[in-house]
């Protein structure tokens, strides 16, 4: 199965983005899946999240 991941932190000061990505990648490997898309975003959740909107484009794509 091909999957995509999305990780977000609120500010540049937060250092958890790499940790989030590492944990999700470990889970993907454990499940035997293939990482197809990785999206990172830094910004407040109260404002618009353009990268999250970008993620929506990949949700309904047919498998390769």
C-alpha cells in the first residue's frame, strides 16, 4: 500500500517535526507500506494551512 504522511508544528521553535516524521515512517515500515508523499508544515492551526489543503489532493488518487 502506498501512503502519505503529514506533520505539523505551530512555530519554528518547536523541535518535534522530525520526531513526528520518524515515528510515522517507522509505522509505515512496520506495516510493510511504501511512503509516497511526505508533507511538512510549520504554522498555527488557527490560520489557513496550505500544505494540509495540498494533502487533500492526494487522498482520492487511484493506486499506481
